[in-house]
């Protein structure tokens, strides 16, 4: 992570061109899972490309508190000395997950079947986020879990024997699916999770990399409890969600081209790529011959005349984290765009639908906020799409970065406030964006 004070706001002035080669930080979802599974594996796990973000460091700190030895021999490299499936020990204090919803929900599954109790807390934003969707199926397995009106702190009492279940997710959620599968490692018998729509499969892929047999049958993932995890070498690809900001920047810029290197292209994550291509984006993909559980590619992005889109419902779960920057692309398109079925955005680090609508309104973009999405009137034309203005990100890293990208089609300066949480997922974003041509400076 970068040294020095973290800026609280940015001044972003209009720029027309983006160009050069960009290498985004490691994938946050993969980094979380590599740490957790490495911690309960037998033997050493060496992770390269690790994301040095506050979210992932919260997971690292929690595992250390649970008795796992973790070393940092080099930048973006982590060595985990696994303690085995039953080797974790009580922390003796609450585990602080910071802003990391992934860390908290996956830890609920990891810790539900331990012999000891644990308490999970987080920052002010995380303490407002719902946790019952993960707690409910874990209780069906026999776990004793308390929440505060459905939110953190989460108290896992431990000391109970878990039983495998056959669970149908009421709402597509990779985090809930992962929590149940992790608890299934400690359960007697088989644990099966069926999802109503495809969600990220990083957990299933990562479990396989540690030697766990995970069966996939259409929409159902299943594993047997008690399997031994073996230490592994994990190469973390670049985070697709971080690359998304540059994919949109390259598409709406007036000139130039961007090459995005080492981007993870897990097919359960690339909904935005499909959406942008359907809008007419000029994005070429050169797949790597890298051997590993996660596919990797180099993307080349050039400016394009985007068209509005009615986002197909089956793509929504595959792009859920990228919709803030999608709204920027949609505003720059020719013709209207409609997103429905994305009510999950209401319970992220902020209510991302309401906060994006507020920001678009501040910059003069016509839109209609829907209960589960948004309708935007694309403003592509001769003049700038966005006016000048002040954006309150409400502490949401993806909101802040999305409006920085909007500067490529802005009439004047955009001031983005409350940006410190960008470090939770993308340390160094402002510097990397500036190197690519965006005029982002601390204010």
C-alpha cells in the first residue's frame, strides 16, 4: 500500500485521451479466498499478485489473530503456514473486518463449525450491512449465530457439530454460497448449494486448487465434509472489477487506446465485458496460456460509439459490482439504457442505486431511479455528457472511481469527496488513472 496520508477528496478535471499500458492490482475476491484456504490447509501456501488493499489486509489480520503464521517476503507476495482444517484457535478479541463484506460473510462459514466462539465486527459502513442471508443457512447446518437486528456484530458461538444440507439460495449470492461451502468442510456428510442464477465461482475453483473435490451439477455445487486441504501456489490475476473502470474510460474517451494487462477473466465475473460489447465497445481479448484455476487475458480498449442497452437479466449477477461505472458508460451512449433486477446494489458499501442517482443528478444527467435498477437517457452528442459538480461518494470506493472516469466526458471540474475507502479495493487508483491520462489530483 502507498505510504503517506490518504486523500479525502479528488479534483478531477476534463481530459480527452487515455492511453498506455495499465496493470491493475490483484483480484480482491481471489486474494481473500487464497488467504482463508491457505490458513486451514496443511503445509505452506505461497500467494503471488496478492492485493495489498485494506479489505484483504483485514482478512490477513483476522487469520493471524486465529493463530495462522503469515509472512510478507516481498511486495504483493504472501506466505501462509497452514494450521490444518482443525488448527485455528480462538482470537481472544473481536475480529475486525474493516469494510470487507466478503471477509465477514466468508468468515462466518469458516468459523461456524469451530470448537471456539468468535465475534466479527467492521467499520461503520460494514456494521450497517445485512448478514442474515449468510447466517440463516449456517443455522440450518447447526451453527449458533447471533446478529444485531440482522447486522453486525456477528457472534458465532462455536462448539456445535455441523450437518451437511441441501440448500437452495433464495437470491443469487456468491458470498452466501461460499459461506455455506466453507462451513461444509466442517460438516458431517455432503453439503449442496443450488443457485438461482450463475454467481462467481472463485471459491469452487480455489477449493479445487487446494485439493478439495467439489462436484458441479448444473446450478448445484457440492462437497463432502472433512476433506484435507493441501498448501498450494496461487497466482492472483488482476482484478476484473478494477479493470472495469479503465474499460469504460477507454470506451468513452475521445482518443487513444488502453492495454490492460494480466486481467482475470473468470466467466462468472465478466458480465460488464458482455454488456459493453453489446453496446458497441471496441475491446479485444488476447487470452494467456497461464495454467491455473483462473483464466487471464490482455484487453485492448479503444474509443467507441456506444449504444444504449436493456441489460439482459441473466447478465446482472455477473456484473453486480461493475454497475456504478456501467451507469457512466450508459450516460455516454446513444439512446436509453435500462437496468432491472439489481436490488442487490441497495445493500453494498452504500445504496449504490441511490448514490449513483444522486451523483448523476448533480452532473445534469437525466435518469429515473427504479426500486431495482435505473433508466438512463444516453446523452451522446456533440457536447460534454456531464456537467461540472460535486459528488459525495458516501464512502463507497466504486462510486468515487466511477465519477473520476466521468471526467472524460465532463464540461468542467468534478470534485469527488469521501474517497479514502478507495484504498479498501484499489490502492493507487488515482496515480494509475493519472498515468493513463485522467486528470485526478488530491484536493
